C-alpha cells in the first residue's frame, strides 16, 4: 500500500514558499489560522498542503482555472 507521508517543513521554509515573512507565520499561528505541530515551546513544524488548505478556507481563495 502506497501511503504518502506529509512533508513537514520549518517556519522559514514555509514563509519562503508562501512569499510572506516569518512574522506573518507567527501571527497566523497566534490566531490559529494555520495548522502546526509544536515540537518544543519555540520550535514548530508545518505541513505545506494543510497550510494551503487552511489559508484558502480562511481567505476564501479559489484556485485559478487555467484552460
């Protein structure tokens, strides 16, 4: 059975992929807008696909239809 494991990334990598600052990521975590896994009190990991889903849901962003 082929199960795809989620890829967990650090805050800096997430910010880079989303083209936002790490402070923005901190703000979203503080407001609980995006899912995260807290490893230690100062270290969090994020699943990129889950974060995208949460952002799209919260900001009601629809993917562009490209024909």
